[in-house]
């Protein structure tokens, strides 16, 4: 039995674990955002004059929404002119709707960026009829959290 479960009730232990996890992710996000700044001496003038829309491919309240709002708060500190970033949720089809919008309709001038699902490349590779984007042609900014995935196969 875990030491925390022996000393505290399970409910309190679970609450502490959730708080610790959220705090860890929050600190990680802040550390990533403040680790280094990318400066461009010839940044587009539009970047400093117009707000940037951050299209979030998920409903408010989830992890992608939380990461996106952290980015909206911290990313301007590292962009020339410190533009305002306005988060806008566009949920649908596991963020395919947002990715389609970003690829086919959003202006390609730096005033619209997006937070879309990490599995969308798989949707494209599998030939999903909902996909109207090409993941290879997006201009990637970065990633908030590492993703480690394992596949286990058992033979009988």
C-alpha cells in the first residue's frame, strides 16, 4: 500500500495527487514558456498591431484548453511587440474542425494560430473523410508536454 494511503484517507490522497499533477504541469508549462525567447529582428508589423487569435480545437476546461490559455498568457512575452493572444474554442471531431479551419480558411499571416490534437496526423494517414488539411504543411511552433506511447502485443 502506498504511504500516502496509509497515512491519509484515499480521498484526500487522490486530491493531493491531482493538485500535485496540476501544479507540476503548470510549472512545466511556465518553465517551457520562459526557458528562452525567440526574437526576430524583422518580425511582421502586423504581429504588433493586431491581436492574434488562438484557435483551440476542444471544449473549454480540458487539458488542451488549459495549455492553450497558458500559451495565450505567456507567449506574448516572447513575441516582438508583445501582441495580445485571444483564445477561441472551436471544438468538433477531435479538433479536426479547427485543423480544417486553420488549413483552409484562416489567414496565413501570423494572426491566427491553433492548438490541435496530436493524433490528427493519424487521422490523415488513415484517410479520414473529415480531413481537409495536410499536417506536413502546418508551421509548427512547439509542444507543451511530452507524449510517450507504448504498444504491447501478446501472442497466444
